[in-house]
C-alpha cells in the first residue's frame, strides 16, 4: 500500500445518469486527484465523476463531489498499467460450419 486518502463527498451532487448497473451492484466511476499544495482548507485531494474521452475533448466541466487529504503515504505511488484485452475476431474470420 502506498497511500491512504480520506475523502468527504456530497452524495446529493451525484448525477444519477452516471450510475452503472452491474451484476453485483450499482457503480459510479470516480476520479481522485492529488495536488502537491494544500488548498485554503488544508485539502490536497479532490474527487469528481469520471469523464468520457468525448466529455474531456468537449471541455465539459468536471462535476466535483468533494475534497480530502492524503492521510498517509510511503512516498511511492505507481501508475497502474492496464493490460490490453485480447482482440475479438470478426465473425467473417471465424471458421464456422454454418
């Protein structure tokens, strides 16, 4: 573990259209940003609803939900690298008997 961040969010600001119904529950994709400097209230982290690539490119304002502080860190945070998903074959490329 390389960091613990405590956040306080305003759940009344959650855009219900951003909720995703999954197999095991209802989810909301969030983004947490950590700043090098503290704000006027001693916070150095903020949380907002994640944006799609199209929303970012259209420069749509972020919907902030709250702020927080980095409560603990070991000084190292590694970027998570997603492994690429295997490419799906097109139906025309499959050798099917029908």
